[in-house]
C-alpha cells in the first residue's frame, strides 16, 4: 500500500523525536501549571534585586579603589 507524502512526513517527524504539535500542546499544558506572581510581589522582589545589585556594585567599587590606593602607596 502506498503512503501519502503527509503520512511519510509524519513518520519521519516521529522517528526524529520531533512533533511540533505535541510539543506546543505540552508547553501550553505546562504553562497553565505556572503560578505567576502578583503585581505587588513582582515590584517588591524586583526592588530587592535592584537594591542588592547596587549594594554589591558599591562594595566592589570601594574595594577596587582601596586596592588602587594601597598599590599607589606601595609602588
């Protein structure tokens, strides 16, 4: 029995382990399980991250300048 081009293409996709429609359906199913943060959580956690980045950058800046000052005194 001769197979249609569509059937042959479908078999080739399955043999490669790639089924775009199944992938899209599973992705949609998994995304429906995600618990998205509220707007308040999003803003508060973003603010915390920004403050920590500023704090760490300031510490690195101070330590860098300290080493520059010390190396200037030694050499």
